[in-house]
């Protein structure tokens, strides 16, 4: 990776424009290191991809291309700034869809060149990890982070910016992916994580019981692909005239969610015990799940540790987390050279 030092650590106010285009959300934000978040906007492409039951990479890139520049203009306006008042630019450099990443990286680099300001490519997962720092009571380092999104389920020991040790990972599906696949089975559309969570509210928690994968094995790894198969089998057994009744769907959703939540809680408890950390951070789209937040809050009280999570809208993909992560790195004197490079695959511990 071509990362250069752009001079001394910056001590004056920095306003960073953040751009996120790694998947199916176009996110733009302006973060000011003294005054916090000045403006942000997220446009979600779900309506475009829903008919296909998943993200279509080419459609994602084309839509980012259409939406990004107008969103940059309107977000700068919303912050009450002129482009000359932006001091640095941060764009998501990976991991993600290559074409989608390239749209953000190309525009980010071009604007930085035109405005003669430094730019930096940010790791998408670092953005998620640091999203709780956008809240009024941010965590201190070190902490354990549970990163649960559509593409990742990881436990990470975080000792500072860029000091990340992966201590647990999924062997197959990510938690969000399991939510989405089970939601699809229940006919809830794509991405169905939030819809499944809403349906689970109506479910009877005592009707079905899903296995809790890997909790009886030592270690901090996860495996969620079996849950989708388990759900598929229950659906098959309860289909009448090719239909599953609405109450049965809600009961399946409820039992599925309970299994994911309990599995995540068991592994978080283990991670806290093994590392001796006093802080737990939840990040990523599945962090918006209320049942998970509640269960982890109960765990935190039992273990006498503090739980931190971003507000709901900053759990899922957004530009604010990229602006924040970029700001921390640019202020430390880092920036990227003029070449436009993206990393569709980029393990966090390579940072
Ligand atoms: O972090 P994110 O926006 O994108 C990735 O980087 O993957 O996470 C999206 C994932 C999707 O799988 C979505 O279904 C899931 O987060 N998600 C939820 C909820 N809201 C979003 N899963 C469970 N409960 C929710 N309330
Ligand atoms: Zn994400």
C-alpha cells in the first residue's frame, strides 16, 4: 500500500469530507475535529437491488456514479461551507465491491487534487470500529469490538488507531448474511435483517429452538450457515399448500434471532474474560438489532463493563464513520499518494 507521510501532525482545525461507496449505500459526511459532525447524508440502493434478491455489483457502481457528486455538493452546502473550507478527504478504499469502491476513490482523489488537499483511503471496517467515537460519550482505548455486518462477524482487540488484533471470526456466513438469507426464506425481501427483527417481535419464543452454533467448543470463532439450513428445514415442515402461515413465520424469526443473539453474547462474554478488557464496542449493521443491544447491555451489567454502540444510523454503512477514521489518520500526518488504488479484499490486521 502506498501510504506517505504528509508532513507534521496537524494541530489546527481539520474538516474532513468522508465518502463511502463500498457496497449499496452512498454515504457522504463532513467531520470537523473540533466541532464534530457538521453534516451527513446516506442514500441506500436497496430498492434497486431488491428485485434481484442481492446486490448487483454493476448496478451498484452505476448508481454511486449518479448519486455521489450531487451528494457531495449538497452535504457541503448543508454544513454551511464552501469547498475551500474542506481540509482533507477520506474515501473507503476497501474491502468491498471493486467497481463501487473505485467510484468513491476516483471522485475522492479527483476532488482532493482539484482542491489541493490531502486524501486518504480508509479501511471500511476501521470506519465501523470507530463509529462509536461519533457519539457524545466515546470509548477510551483499549476495548473489545464485536463487528457484526452483512460481510463480517469478528471479535477484535482494539488497542489504538490501527492496533487491531483479530481474536474471533466466522468460519462461514456472517451474522448479517444469516439474517438476510433466513429473511429471504421467510419472504421478507432483501436485505431482510431489519424486517426479520421486526417480525420476531410478534413471535412466540417457546415454539421453536434453534441450535447455538459453536458455543460448546472453545475459542471465539463463529459459524452461522447452519442456522439458515435449520430455518429451511422448519419452513419445509410447516409449509401447507406451499404457504407458511404468518404466525409460524414470526415464530421462526423469533427463534432464529434468539439463537444468533445468544451465540454472539456467549462469545462476547468469553472475549471479555480472555482479554480482561473493561469495554465492549458493538459495530456494523447487525449492531442495529435491538434484541442484541439489550442482551449485550445485560451482559455488560453482569460483567461490570461498559458497552458502547453507535446510534442506529451509524451502525449501517455511512460516510460519517469514514470521515472520522480519515480525520484521525490525516491528523496523525498520514495520507495516500496520487495513485487510485482500491482493495476489494483487505484483512483488517494488514492495516
Ligand atoms: O454494516 P452494514 O450496513 O453493511 C456491511 O458492511 O455489510 O450491514 C448490513 C447488514 C445486513 O445484513 C442487514 O440485514 C443487517 O446488517 N441489519 C440487521 C438489522 N439492521 C441491519 N440485522 C439484524 N437486525 C437489524 N435490525
Ligand atoms: Zn459495513
